[in-house]
């Protein structure tokens, strides 16, 4: 499995666009401010980076960041790179603050980015009950049920080969926690270009992605 994980990691990182230093810096600041649980404005981002709102707006228009950013009607950021302040199915609690993630995998790598511990509650597709996790910056601290696994979209999927940014936009349609491998295998059998990975392997894949894309 170690070789399979290494191959999966290499293929994913090869297909994801590289962030510039400026994009990394702004993205990390968005994550930091969004983790407070409130929408984020260009003004506050500029203040946090000692820059100008105009510079922030210009950077947010870059494809690498634009595809990760969701705003409300006032132009404030309410979701970025898997983290959201508006209700979604995947609950993500930080020090008593209720946030949300776009999909299961987000809840595994965002604690690495934020360097915080998160309590996660995530529903499997079409099922009842929740998979619950405690995730820290260095690994998975608790999983319930213990046999929980995760589905994942293969980087060799046609959507990735055609356009990695568009693939990331639809990524969460394929990424879920499941209470056991049997239910996950039944679901992936009905969804081409998906596979089942263990929760520790999914965390390691996320950790390496964060190190490469965000320098954390």
C-alpha cells in the first residue's frame, strides 16, 4: 500500500498547478482569517498582509486562487480551499468554533494548514449516521468507527487530465468518509475513476499536498 500511496501522491501533485509565493501567502492568510468563523473581506486580508485591497483583489483573480474562492453577495469570502463558514454537511469544529469543510479530505489537511486540532463529523453519501474524527497537525488522533475509510478521485481520471482546476472544482462529488471498507467499495464500484483509501493514508496524502502547494 505504501507504493500505491506514493504513486497516488506523485500523480496528484504532478497534476495540481504550482502556487506562487504571493498566492501561497494570501491563501494562508485567507485560511487563518476564515478559521475565526466569519466571512473575510479584502480589506481585512490586506491589513493582515500589510498590503492594499487592490493587490488582494488582483491576486484573488489568479486562476489558482479564484477556483478555490467563494464569496457572498457583498464580496466577502465565505469559502476557500475546502474551508467554509456557511453550513455544509461536513462539520469542522475548531476550539468551539463551528465551521464546515467541502468534502471529507478537506477535514484531514486543513488542520495541517492551520496547525490546530479539529473535531470532525461527516456523513457518508446516502447513509445514516456520521463518521467522527479528531485530526491534528501531525496525524489522526481518533476515528469512530475505527474501520472508517475514504473514497478518492484518481488523478488519472479524465477530468484531471483535461483540466486540473476544473477537476478540483468537482472534487467533492467523489470524496466521502465511509464507516467501513465494504460500503466504500460498493460506492466506488458505481463511480468510475474512484478508489478507497485508509484514513491515515488520506491524511498523509493531504500532508504532502499541503507541503508542496502551501509550504506548510
